[in-house]
């Protein structure tokens, strides 16, 4: 599995994605059912509200080899700031609709 990680721009000042990377490497939580190796292709942000650039960033991850897009828990769950993305459901829905051959994971930890 080759993963592109998308995270919330609002949390990048306080979170270097360490936990997301650790759960990928250790095949824990959202990655525990994954068989085979996991390679992190890249990490990018949503580019800020309302997340319109996520679609182009997903496309770029795919061009660079990603077969899976994982949205960091800061997007869906609001970790660590306690405020989930108010646009997450729409972002996730559009990303999946435009990339039907790609696997999507909606949280990491």
C-alpha cells in the first residue's frame, strides 16, 4: 500500500504528523487490517478552509504513486485541537467520487 496523507492546515503548527506516521508504520488503529508493506508517499495539508485544494492534492499524490489516501485524524476527529473539520464530510465525499479506483481511509488514530 502506498499512502498519501492529507491533514488539517489548522493543526500543522502543533502537530508534525508523528502519531499518524507511527500508526501507519506499526499497522495500528486505522491500519491494523492492512496486509503487506505500507509506504508513505507524502504528506500535505487541506490548504485551509473550506478544503477546496484537497482534490488537486489528492490527484498529485496519485500521480506520485499513492494507491490509498488517508485523512489524518485531525480532519475527522479534530485531534489534537478538539475541533474536527466542518467541511470533512464534503471533502471526503468529493475526493472519493473523483477517484473511484483509490482506497480512502477517513482517520488514522
